[in-house]
C-alpha cells in the first residue's frame, strides 16, 4: 500500500477550516448560507456542516470522500441476517477498530418497515445477495427504474441503471430471463431456485427442471455461467408447481406462445445459464439498488413522477453522489420536519444542491426518519451522530454506507490548543489548554498535557507554567510542542477598552437580598475581551446597600433607589437599582399578539378571553385550550409560548401568575432561559397539582445563581398519566416577577373583569393540604383524595389515617355523596330501612340519598350499610348522582348487555371516567376501595363542573 508523508506545515494548513459567511448566497435553492464549518477528518475525507436560512431552514451534513487516497474506502455494511436492523451509530461503532476506522457513515438503501428486508438489489463481491425490486410499474415509486450505486472492480464509484438478466441456451435458443423467484405473470418466464421448495405456479405454463448444475446455483455470481441437464419437463396444461432440485433450478414459462417456443426441449438436453446486470457491473465490489436518480451527466434528472408527494414534499433526505471521474464521492444528509432548524428538501431542491457541489451523477437513498449521519470529528476517538433525526432519536435501519480510513495510528504531529474567546487585556493571566492532538493521518492521539511545552512568539507576553501572561499590546502566537508535535494559537493583546456592560442592565431586588453582578469589557465596537475581573472597581450611588470587590451587591434593609457603578480606568457604566420593590408585572395578557400556542403529542390553541368571569385583572386574559386525547402516546403538553422570550428585570426570587383552573389535576410549569441560553423548568404546581377551579394565584421559585439576564419563555400544562389525558382549558392573567420569597398575591380585579369563583365557595378551591399519616403524595390517588378532602367530602378516621386500600362500605359511599351535594333528609318522610339504627353515623346521609333516588336498598326494607360497595353498584350510584349518560363502542369482557348495571358501567366508559382493567374486564362484582371510589367520584365532579 502506498503511503504519503506529510509535513507538519501542510498539516497545520489542513487541520480545521471554520468560517461563517453571513448573508452569502452560496446555494440559492437552499436559501442563504449563514454558517459553514469544514474539517479534514482523515487523509481522504472532509466533513462539512452547513446551515441555510430563507423561506425554509436547512441543516446539511456532507462527507466529501476521495477514493484515490490509498487509506480511504467506501464500504457497505449489511445486516446479518438481512432482516436485522440497527442504528447507523451502532453499526459504525461495531465496525470501528484500529486499521479500520469508521470516520463517517450514513443510512443506505430502503428496507421494508414491517419485515425489515431490503427492498432493492444487493450484490456483494459480485455475489447476488438480494434481488429486491428491479423497477416497479408506477412512475410514482422512487424505485420505478432499476438504478444503483456501486463500487466497480477498479474501485470507481458508479451510479447507473442495471438489468437483472439470466441468459439461457435452451433447445438451441438463447433466451433472456429477468425474474427470479417472483410470482409468474402472464406470458412471463422465470427462474425458480432455492430457498424456494416449489415454483407455486398453475398448469398454464411449461416448466423445465434442470438438475446437476455446476457450479451449484445456491449462490449466484454476476457473469458466471452455470451448466446443467434437463431432468423433467411439464408441458402446458399438464400441471404446475414443480419441485425445485437442491442442486438445480426450474425454468417456468407462462402461456401458449412459450409452449410453442420450448416444444423442442427434451429431457437430457444440456442447459447453460449466465447471470448479468449489464453496463459493466460484472466484478463490482458491491451494488446497492435504490432511487430515484437525482442527477445524470451533471444535470438534474429525477427518475420518478415529481407530482408525487414523496418527491414534492420537503422531507429529511439522504443522498449519494459522484463526480465525473468516479473517484470523488459525496454523502449528504438534509435534516427535516424541525421548523426553525431544518425543513428538509424536495427531490428537485436536493438535486440542485448536489449539482452545486460537483455531482455528475447522484441517487436518492432512504430518508425521512431513517436519515442519519455519524462522523469521527477531529480529536474524537469514536464516530458519533452529527445530524438531528426528525423523530428525535435514530431509527434502526438496514444497510449502511461506511467511510473507512485504514491509516494506522502513529505519533502525534499536531496539537490543537483551545481557542481564546476574544482579545486579551494587558495584565491578564490566561490558562492555555490542550483541546486534542492527532497524528499525520488525522487519527486522535492521547497526550499528557502536562508534558507539553509552551512558548510565546511576538513581544506580547510570557508563559508561566501553562498560563499566558499578557504584557504588551500587539499580535503574536502561543506555540505548543510535544515530542515533535506542534500547535499554535494566535493571540492579540490590547491595552485599551471602549465600553463596560453590566449585567443585568437594571436591578430590582428585595431588602437584605444579595446578587452577584457581572461586568464585561468590550473593544472596537463590541468585540469580546478576556480580562481579569479584579480590574473592575465597583461602587454604589444612593442609600441602597453595599457592593464587594467581586461585584456582589447586598441590598439595604429599607426600600430605596439608586445606581450601581462599574469603572475601569476612565471608562464607567451604571445601572439603576430599586430595593424592596413590590412584584413587577411581566405581562398582563391584555393582548396575545406576542404569544403563540405550541404542543407536544397534543393539540393546543390560545385566544383572548374577555368574558365575565374569565378575567382576573384588567380587561382580558389568555385562554389556553388543550386536547390530550390525541392518539400519540407519552407525556402530553400544551404551551402558551412568548414569540420572543420576555426579559425579567434583575433577579426575581419567584414568578407568580393568576390561573383559572379546570380542576383536571394536571401539572402547571414554565420555562425560563438564563444568560447562557440554557433553559430551566420551574413549577407552579406539583405533578397533578392543578386541582382547583376558579381563579387562584400560584408561585414558582427561580433557581439561584443563574447567569443573567433571565428571560421568561413559556408557561404550560402537562400530563403523563394516560387515564388523565383529557380535553380542557385554563386561563392566565397577571404574570409577575417578585424579589422576595412567598410574596403576597396581587389584589386582582383591577379592571373590568370579575371573579366567578366567588370568595371561598366551591368555584374556587384553595390548594389541597392533607395529612393522613398513611398517605403520601406518591400514592396514585393522592390528588383525588386531596381534592375531596378539601371539599369536605372526606374526613378520614379518628386515628389520622385514610386507609386508601380498605374496601368502602355502602354507608361510607352514602355519607360522601350526601356531603358533596349537601343533602339533608326531609322531616315528613319515614325512614325506609330497618337495618340502620337512628344512632348510626350515616343515618341522615342514608335517608337523604335514598330520598333522592341515588342509593336504594339491597332488598325491601334493607340498606345493608356495612356491605362492601361493588364496582357495579359504584357505577350505578355515580351515574344517578351526576346524571351521566352516553354510549361507547368499548366493551368489557365480563359485562354483557343484559347485566343489570351495564347501562351505568358503559355510561362511565363513555364519559372517560373508567377504562376498565388491562385484560379488558371491568370486574363488576369486585369490592371498591376507598381510593378507587375517591378517584371515580373526583372524575365525575370535574366532568360535570367543566
């Protein structure tokens, strides 16, 4: 193998090319190229990442492969067995080892999503592995024409048509046969071979059995001639479904025309058979059928009907292209279905892009959720995913293209020092860190950073250990060496600045609270500067508190206002400060123009609410409607999202908001974004804690010590439990930032809105607070029990327990129903039951529910107060109490239509109050536990109140 020696200087020029071209029109069909990063990752491979914007966003990953490089090859990796699938990343890691480094990989051909078999032709080392689809009848199919990518016998990449053809000499005739083991159509002629046992044909054909074939036809090789002897003939009309010999094959021809052509064939005749693909495919290293073709002879040429949605819709795409020489190959992925990041491409848009990068011929590969690219980036020891799959995770795929570097790992030649994030201010000490090292073949190499020697070129400073000391203004570089390896880092030192910026830009803070401020120095109109923060001198203007040398401000004990000042030499900056401020309004939701709806596995919508009762402050509120009944499974979320995140003044301790709940016991949360761009989740309730109806003011604590400034991004409702995923709506009004913990709620009702929740009635329920000693918040029915306890429906036992797993009695159920509906018995009606004494704790409740017709006796004159309440009885009681009606297609295996409680049970199911058990049963005779009855009753209440 020929190896090329490279000098250190050449390596340094090739290491990493990273640049940005804002506003560039590098490729018009994809929009404006706003970012491009290039890096040579092996002797023959360059990796490119591009981001385009315009009408649509596009994220493109590209591997530029030079097959002329002696260390570079492009392989196809096939699953074993062919029905096995795995991710591109997993396959690359499995095949990544010394001397066979996978520096890049993508998904390759199409496969059947159900059976997992590849759907197209596969030839490996000239051996036919899979026949697949050799073209289909409709032009709307991407594989309507037999086209493939392959590496030929000379190592050249080829994209061309193929034709599976078996040429046989039979009865003195040369006959082409194009189908293997398929269903024999009208007037068709097929070859049938193992693993099939019989042809499966009817009697309307001629079938010629050829035995003693050499070489054995179990494996078929392109260009190979096989010879055998006719051992049996079944003529037209005599029968079909011939037995296939283990060492041979059957030629089966349909119809009378073939019967005439083959009439002279006799048992004992010698038969020759040669498999061909045409167009010089013989001897190919591998061939992968796919489609459609995108580029032909340097021009866009799409071999399918472009009116079909597969072609004209913007999808994630994967493609492979070759230049005119056949020794330059491009593997390309375009991410899609991710609005704002990448929308994907039509086939024509993709084809135009491929032409723009030098494609002479190009073909589409499997795409959509299968699109994936992994790359071994410079300095990385293993390949890793670089694109963003549309489904959020990699899909398991069938065949994979792998770009291989066979270059051996050698001694390090290049050291990459971590880039400095700006110019360096004179007098500043900067740690110098090694990012990675690699050898002459771009393989990563481990280096002990402590053994690296550093020096400075240019009169800009000196080195102390692994730290650079900036001493003089000017430009220079830091040089790193290690056993012959070399690296350098450009450095600019400055001795003046233009401006100081303080973060946050204004400060609102509670009395006696502390916060650390940050001051940034900029140069030349905004360029970032690396500097020692101790050079900043801090001071306070006004009786507002004190500030330390490191920028930590401590507010005084009295309300007031003033300024904080930062100074470096003759440059100063200041920010206004308010101490002891009341909560600051972030948004009053008087308009929703700056808000939008978003969702995950759900449907969501927002609108302005201005009706009486739906506004807490001012003249309007924001209504968030959600639908969690969508078919997709998982956590359902509905967002009210700020179109542009809203900056919060200073560093609030809490956020507060008025919420009119729907009592569905979901989770109310929000996102804030810190100064570094990281998103943080804050909780206005615990999970299943949005239990109230009417208006309520809720608070969410903000994590401490986040980088400023903070921004409010969205507020949302979420539900993970499938049985609680319903439809509903909640309202938001008055979003506040507060600078003390447990801040008082705003007064509310400052405008034209009114509170339909009343003052403490059932329309507005305070946050549940229960303390049953045998019940924790992790219990599945905790929120239901808390809800009913808060309404006064549940009281528990004298020993402080609730006993959720205990079976509820008929008397207990009567007591709960009577409390909920505030029922009292009449004085003029006789008590109907002889088995309930007047001193029974539920006497009045039993009389009241019986008079209302909600719970009747079990038999004449008998209530059976201590009998366990069955699930069938529970269904009847709740449907009577809450007047529940409805029909459903759902059936329970143990509830026949003539069951006495069937109408009530199915009414509960129709109203999504019950779904039964996982085995499809309802278990109507099973006793109901106290927790179960609480859960069912809570759902019925919420259904009717909503």
